[in-house]
C-alpha cells in the first residue's frame, strides 16, 4: 500500500511542478515557444483548459485557473489515496 501512496504523491508533485513551470514561462517573452514551453503546454494545457472554461481571467490579465487546478489536483490525489486505503 505504501508504494501506491508514494506513486500517487510523486505523480501529483511532478504535475504540480509542471503547472508551476508552465505558469512561470508565461512571464518570459517567447519562452512558451521554446521546446520546453511547447512540451509543457502539450501536457498541462488540456488540464488547465478545464478550469479556464469556468474561471475567466481577472482584468483580462490575471489567470487564477492554475491555482484552482493545483488545489483540485491535490484533492484528487488525496481522494485516490483514501479510496486505495478503503479497498486495500
């Protein structure tokens, strides 16, 4: 059981860092067009797109969807761990 918990937490942490990295790339001009920016965009943008449909940017500039996406990711990871604890 400990292995499943570790894998879920590791995956959650890696994806959280990917989201943070993608957000930080938006602060640098043309950084999202780099190889890393395109790669992170392909992995992170579909997930962030779900939250952007419901949370419009504030003032047209401030996008709060990554914050909610990270909270939701943590919630889902905790839920998966609880489900595995219940059944195993």
